[in-house]
C-alpha cells in the first residue's frame, strides 16, 4: 500500500496522541503543564462535541472582543467543558495565565 503524505496539515489525531497522554497524566499537584495553544485547540476539538467546541470558540471571541471578563470566560469554559474535562479546563486556564490573562 501507499504511505500517507508525510506532512498532512490537518491530520486527525488519534485518541492516544502524545498530547492526550500528556494532559491525561496524573495531576497530583493540581497544576497543568503548559500546553501550546495549537495543541490545546486540537485536543479540545477531539474531546468536545461540535456544539461544545463552537460555544467555546464564541466564548474566546467574547474575551478577545473585550465584551466579557476573563473570570466570566473561565466560568463559561468550565460549564462548556463539563465535569469530565477538568484537564482541558486546567490547560485553558494555564494558557490564559501564560498570556497574562488570569
């Protein structure tokens, strides 16, 4: 058979991708390792439903447009992600913090 192209720009990531492994690791210290923004959005897109992901993007847009505070953005993100995605929320909070927004 033929091999896939070496650099597919939007390849689907598998559930066992390195990113998922890193974020799914033990978080005994309560903190999340810093995650690159692109990696975070790629992971969020695989973990959230279409509706959740679009709600999350709208939430980010409101923050970027300065129509809502970072606190409201974080509250809404926690609600959108739900209780099963605490690691995503921790990574998102870490991203905001890395960009000086928390």
